[in-house]
């Protein structure tokens, strides 16, 4: 498996190209939605590019569920996963969610770091 730094370089290049952004804009904790302007079609494009780059299959938007075990998390699971993400991503702009994170906010939590975490779990050692 590639190192995290190697994975990071490849994912940054994929996201930057898919979103027509400079690689310098694609920081580990930048929200693909809020900071980089990703829309739902962009997530499909990024998913296809990641599948091709790493020769993997990503079932049913699995990469986008991030820290959630269930495909359709409930409020308690969202709260627990957000607490884990806050500890792992202290530089993320959590102030964007003054009333907490709801199910509708979940795509806004996708960052290069959450994609890297997924790839580290998915790729063979």
C-alpha cells in the first residue's frame, strides 16, 4: 500500500483536476463542498477517478459515508462520528455548524483527509 503522503499527493491531484482547482487549494481539511465548490456530479466524477487511480471498486457511495458505520446513520451515530471527526480534524471549519451537524450536512464533511482515511481502510496492506 502506498504511504499516506503518496496517497495524499494522488488524491489532491484527482480532486484538484476534477474541481478545476489549484492543488494548493486542496488542503487536507478543506470541505469539498464549502471550500472547493463540489456538487453532487463532482462527487461521482471524483469517485470514478479514485476507482481508476487505485484499481478498486467503491460500492454505493461508500467512500462518502466517512466515519459512519451504517449507510443511513441516525442522530446518535451522527453525533458520535462527528465527535470522532472533530478530534481527528481540529483544523476543519466546525464553526460552520453552530447548531450541530445534521444528516443534510454530511456531504459538507468530506475532505481529502476523510478520503485518505477511507482509502487506508479499503486498499490492501
